[in-house]
């Protein structure tokens, strides 16, 4: 047994030594050529050759061949493989966008003109391009990496393969690559030395989380989270909300630890371990993807008090205004028992001297009631709304002075488009999308609908549309499908949006399969207004900015709904 262990150790060491003979510049070129051939060469893209194995074998051989010889060898191996003749796909595109597509780097490779021309021909004259690595389910529009290999063994070579796998999947199939604050090429250059330094699983998990965060996409996550290993398995004994760059305690997960630290609901925390809340966020947010600032603060819930140390120190103000500095014992993280950070907090409305519990729960149907009348107005909890009940609800409230639609929850049921039959006078196209062109990776196809042809239009010819004021509530939890709904609501004349910037993540969730079997999730389709304007990263911006305050959270008052009702009351 000892001899087997020693052999394995020396083999792994030898492999790592071979990988280290490649310069970062060489690995950069190798990673790009490997990805291009993976998605464009007929035999490779059809899965007729073990392309992972080709890369790993090149790592084992070291850099003595040089990049030019390596590329020549790869092309020769791939060309020897038989492949299927694939009929040209008839994509129903309105147009093709090349804004994510750039192969000018091929001209800069230090390789022979013959090899350079061959690579250029693969991408400029694509033919028989398969989708073994990109569209496994043959769904037509969704990226799928289900055929990627999983490796039980851990080695630096396999992890470098992971970098190339992740980077190239984004290079060719991420619709919003052009919106990044950085050049995606620079990310490959940045992470090659970081992946070289990986020595263990924790190193790997840390660098993969950082790499995923570079997508600046709120949809991005790692399916089986690494965050417990990277930022800590323990967290605070309380639930909280971010407000005014501070943390407000909103509930208890461990009353004994709360009592020991002399902390209560409503206490405001301004420092953690001597550092401001914003400084703590800056140190840890590099592990989490976010499209904009509003989500960076929202996602602080995932890590702000995380750690493996048993205690942390907080400073702040008690509810009565007294300052405090106290040591807090951490508790084990159990997501299912924590505050639902993607949901609507338990709020009430204080309006014209009355208190309304408008978020009423229907035990029989196991959902919040979708509507709540308030004087001559009505509130709709959009997340619980069902398409079948829309006609009756619209008839019931057609004579109200105003309707408020709350998009702070989540509902992706396309049948809800029916609500716009009552709010619009004519059918409208509310958005378009881009989807990957799998026969020409990196190019994206514009299509004149978001969901499908059946749901291309919102509304219908209606001579008597709703005449009251429509107000929509949004905030940082308004994400993905809810942002699509917001795009449709924008088609209503004189619509008013109240709240704060939305998450800026629109499009389906798709995934890249990693070498350990885990998955990185990212936005796989591009979603746009009819004129091509983005919601990605930008989100939906309100007409009236309203955010919760320390006092409103302490009192559980919904300032957004209050503002919406006040705006309706102002209408004559």
C-alpha cells in the first residue's frame, strides 16, 4: 500500500512539475486554441475524440514542443478522426450579433502561417460543427454541458483543465460578455497563475468562487455551494437586513447567544471586528457575483457574519440609542431555517391612520392571497397570482382608482401575461432575446420574442382598458422573470415604478459542469427591450426611489406600498 501511495505521489508531483514548465503566456495561448477547437473543429465538437485527454497529455509532455508544435499536433489528431456530416441548421434569427465574437487573437499567435490559417478557417468557414459540449439536449437555444467529464482525482492539471473549460464556455456562450467591466481575455491571464498555485480543494474552491464572480451576473452561483469552506461554516445567531450601510437585526436564530451578547431585534450594527460594514463587504464580496451595487449589498446576507472562528465582535447602537460593543458567539449555518433572503419580509401598511396586514396567508392554498383591497385601490401580490384567476380579479377591481403590483417576490408563470389584456389597449411586443448559435459558437441570434412565439405579444385589442393609475413596486429582490414582468408593465401608459434598482439579471439559468461534478450557474439567454436596450446589470430603475429606513424596518412598515398609494391618491 505504501508503494502505491508513493507512486501516486511521485506521479502527481511529476505532472505538476511538467505543468510548471509552461509559461503563463504559453498556457494562455493553449487555453484559447483548445477552446476554439473544442467548439469549432468538426470531430472535436461532435465528441469524436477525448479533448480533455488531449489537453492533459499535452500537460504531461511539458513545454518542450512549443505552442506551434502542440497546435500542429492537435490539428493532426483531430483531423484523423471521422465525423458526421451535419446539415446546416435553419435558425429563425432576425439578425446575428457579433459583439461577443472576436478571433483577432489568432493573428497574434506565435505559430506558423499554416496553423494560423487553419484555425481561422475553422471559425470563418464553419461546417459540420457539433454540439456535444454545448447543446447536449438538442434543445435549440439552451447551452448544456452535461457531456463534460468528471474526475475523481485531484491534480493541478485537472484544475487547469477546469479553468480552460469554464473560461471557454463563457467566451462562446455567455450573452452578456460584452457588458463586463473587464476584458474576458484579461480574466484568463489573471487566473492562470492563480490556478497554478492551487494545492488543495480549499484553494480550488476559493479561486473558482472568485472566477465565477468575475461574470458580474446576479444569476451566477455554484450549485453545491463552496462558500461554507471558503468564507466559513458558522454565522450570526440572528437574522438581519442591510440598511443605510449598516446591519439591522430583524430576528433571532439562537436566543441564548443573543441574550449572552445582549443583542435584541432592532439593534443596529455599524462595525464587525473593528471594521465598517462596507469594508467587511469589500473584503468578502470578491467571492460572490453581482450585477450591480444593489445586489452587492443584498448578497451580504450570504457571508457578512460568516467565519470558522467561534466568536466575532460587533459595535453599534441599541434600539434606545445607547452604544454597544459586544462579543457574539457564532452558530451553525442552516439555510432552510434562516430568513428567506429572496422573499418579502413580514410587513404591514400604515395608511391614513389605519394599519393593514395586506400580506395574508391562505392556509388552504398554501400561498399568500394574491389581492388585497385598500379603500378605492387594490394591491396585488404578484408572486402568488395565478393566470386562471386574473379575469375575475380584473373584473372585480376594474373601477378602482389604482392598482399596485408587487414584483418583490418571484413568479415565472407565462400565463400571467393575461393581466395585460386588461391594462393595455392594444397588443405590444415587450422584449426580444439573443440565443447562442451552436453551429457558430460566439455568435448570437436575435429573436423577436422573449418566451416563445405564442407569448410574443402582451395585451390584446381592448376598447376599454383599465383607466386607473397603475403602480409597480420593485427592489433588489426583483430579479430575472420579475424583471421581464417589469419590462412588460413599462408598456402601460403613465405607469409609475416605486422602490429601488432591481437585480439586473435576466435570462434563463444555465450551467457549466466542473471537473468535480459541480456546476457554475450563469445567464444563458440575453433579454432586451424591443429597441435592444439591456436590463442586464442595469436592472429596472424606479421613477420614485424609496428604500426602507431603520425605523420602518424596526416597525415593519412598508414604505414602498405607502408611497404607491399616496401617488394614486394624488391623481384626479
